[in-house]
C-alpha cells in the first residue's frame, strides 16, 4: 500500500490509498488488457520514470491488487489478482466519465495499444451489439493494429501490432485472427468524434478522420452504433 495515509476511516479513502497514487490506475488499466512484463508496462507508459513504475508495482502488490507470476514462454509477468480485476467496471466507468472532457489530442499525447483497447471496451454498447449482425474489423491507428470482433456474445480484441506482448490463454478474450476481416480501416485520434456522435462515418471520411483500407465501408455505420459514448450537453455548458 502507498505510504501516504489520509487518516480517515472510509472505503473511498482506502481505495484512493491503494490506487490513487500517480500512474497507479494507468498500470491497472493496462493490466486489465492482459498480463504484462515490466518492459511491456514501461513501453505502454512511456513517460513514467523507471523508479516510479517499480514503486507503484510494489505498492500494488502489497495492496493485493497485482501479483507477479510465471507465464509460459514469457517468464515472469505482472497480472491483476481477482481483487484487482474487480476494478474493471470502475475503470470503464471512469473512462466514460473522462471521455466527456477529453477534447482534441495535444501534439505530445500518445495512444498505445492497451489504451486504445480499453477505449474500445469503454465505448462498447452491449445492447446494440446484441441486436446487430456480427462484424469483424481491423483497426489501424498509427503503428497500432487491432482485430476487433463483435457479435451477440460480446467483444473480442486482439492486438496484432505492436507485437511481442504476452498472451495469457486463461483470459479467453483474444479474438481469432484467422480469416479476413469484414472491414479494414485507419483512423487518427479524431476517432473520438465518431464515437461521441459528433461526426457521422461519412463526415469522418470527408474530414480525413477515417479511411477505408479494404472491405465493406458501409460497416462503419455499424461500428459507430456499437462503439458510442454520447456527450452530455451539460458538460460542454460548464466548460
């Protein structure tokens, strides 16, 4: 547990003491995608100082949130404990809340494979997916390539590029990469405007936010229905 104590007897206080230190929640975010080696976590959080990453991992282990385990062909990796995985709905809800105030990306902002994976999981609309035909997408954002498969049973995401991260077969959430996707498309960080509904797929293409690479471009409409976080007008008024 972090050495800082707020001196209050409260569940929120205890939670903040466990995961409220700088970078801790982003480590949890990346581990929600899957187990990660120390080097994977460092690559996924390029601005974190090495000593801070080591300290946060130690604190999260002491708090029972993270553990270090051997994984076949990968050596020792960090993974969330069952207690740590209980943070998943909280992290997804926090992502939806923060989405309201994201705005446009700054030049120094980075998108990683894990952050993009979690962004899609945050925006995923289970009810919409249950009523729509299955779809198999390949999404390119800079050097990141994700295979995204949606059907009535849920969402499966495989990280095709960058390669090299360990895959834990126990997770059972990796998409099958066999066969050709229905749609291959490229996007920039402006894909946020499609997910928020600020842009239709046609407008996103016209404004070079998206580009169809291969496959059925009409499936972008289905993608926009399946991955959606509406913007609360009240938030914009306050801003």
